[in-house]
C-alpha cells in the first residue's frame, strides 16, 4: 500500500473521533461530567498538524519537532521560577535538547541504549533530588531526556515510508489517552496513584489500554509486516509507556505545585501537558521495531 492510501485510510479511522466523541461529550456533560468537549477539541488541532507534517515529509516533521522542543524548553525553564535566570535556564535546556533531534534528522547514528539511558535516568534523578527548587543540573537532565525522546519521533519519520510508523504510534497513544480519560471519568472507581495523579482511575487505565490496543489492530494496514501478536505487543508497549510518561509529568508538576507546565494552549495547559504521554512511547516503539523489523 502506498503512502497516499495509508493516509486516506488513517483519515477515515480518525473520523471516528468526532463521530463518537462529540455525541458522547454532549451526553456526558448533560449527566454532570465536565471537560469532555474541551479535551476533545484540542485534538482537532493537534491531530491534523502532527500527521499532516509527517505526511509532508521528514523536514516539515522535523520543523514541528523543533517547535515543540523550543516551547517545551521554555516550560522546563519556568519550573525554576521567573526572572532573569529563566532565560539562562531556557538557553541551557535548548542547547541540551535540540541537538538530539537534529542529529537524528542529519542521519547521525545515535545508539538507542544511550537515548534510553537519558530518557529513563534523567527524570528518575530529577525526582530524587529533594526540595521543589531543584538544582540546575537536575533540570538540565530533563532537557536531555526531552531531546532523546523527541529524536525518536524523528527516527520513526526517517524510516522508509516513515509516515506509517508515526501515524500508528501516534494514534495508539492518543486513543489510549482519550479513551482513558472518558472511561475514567464515567466509570470512576479505584485510584492507584492518589498522591501523584489523583484523577486517574484503574478503569481509565484499563479502558484506555484496551482502546489503544484495539486501534492498533484497526491500524494494521499501516504496518502490514506485523502480525496480530506483534500488533498486540506493540500496542501494549505504547499504551504502557504513554501512561508512564503521563505519571512522570504529573509527579514533576506536583513537585513544583503547578497544575500545568504552561499556558501556550490556553485552558489545555502547555506543550508538555500534551506531549507527556507521547515522549517515551516513540523511544520504546523504536526499540521494538529494531527487534521485529531490523
């Protein structure tokens, strides 16, 4: 299947978002549940921008990744407070994060084990440091992790017919996020991480995970090389990593006593609030593809 056919079928799949989401949002808000339409509306912007730039090719997609990197670094600098030091923190964060996607775009081979180390160890060390006012080197580690994760989206795009890998991973993670939000709000129940993310429920994690894995099978036309068991495992890895990324982001925000990383998206928060579940998932998906599609 050529790239245009994959894009058309992906577009038809994404039409399910408004077809199901809008009526569900109206019914839920009539029952007293709030925030559904706001949550849904933001993806009407993010989905076409992300997948449209990926379809356009590696350079437009790299430009999108670069823009996200700049905005995310400004939000990381905000965690250290305002004032003159914020500009310095932003500059350091950008110098540490942006080169990784740039190296990937330039075709420079960066070992995946190094990217994994940066993505896992840096947030872990950051959260271990005591006190809300973390030292500059801890925040610098977050910038390194950000760059390592964003570079993996560039690596996916640079694979042969890279759009199909981007659309598969992006769709699974976003559907996991949306279905998890809906099922968690409607069903409620046990909250496994009350101090880190008190609004997330077990029903939300299970519902989101099942939705993400299911849409992965629906999107099987994008990666026909993967059989049913491979698709299930890929979906499981993506939804698990996406949920973990969301938890890490929540822990960082709670540590600094902020609701959102920024206000660039208005009521929807900052760019990192929308990227949190997408960052580590691309890295894990790259590792998985290295094994099943070397």
